[in-house]
């Protein structure tokens, strides 16, 4: 069995409003070898039910928030990721679902 590092994804898209979480297991060898956007892309990939099926939990999507191993929050955009400091996170959590969707698709 491979050792893994687990990352938490706060599910905000599709009306989940951050009430649900998805844990994404990344092999330690890969998590230790890469960082930055490459690690976020891997977390996104492994958070897809095609690669890591989780019953009754949807895949990671644009609008969700990845919490990395340092506790930093990253907003999943339609292309790429945006680092959220505490103030930006608080603002994001107060947006309506439509406003969050516009923001993550570059229309906000």
C-alpha cells in the first residue's frame, strides 16, 4: 500500500456552499516531488471520480477550494488556481452561488 498525503477540498460549487468536504489522497512520493501549480493540478486530477471514486461525493470542480499541506487555500478556477488569503476567503464565502461561478469562470 502506497503512503499518501491527504488534502482537503472544500466543496463550494453546485450549491454545496462549503458544507461538504472531499479528502484527496496523493502518493507521498508525488506530493514531495512537486509543488505549486503542479501539485494543485494533481490534487484536482485525483479529486475526480474517474481516478478516485467516492460514493455520494462529487468530483472536485471549478469553484471549490483546495487546502494545501501548509493550510493555504486555493480557489479552483476554470483555468488555474487563485491563492486566497483570509480576507479573500471570507469575501468568497459570502458570495452567492451565481457570483462565485462568475468569479471562477473569469466573468466576475
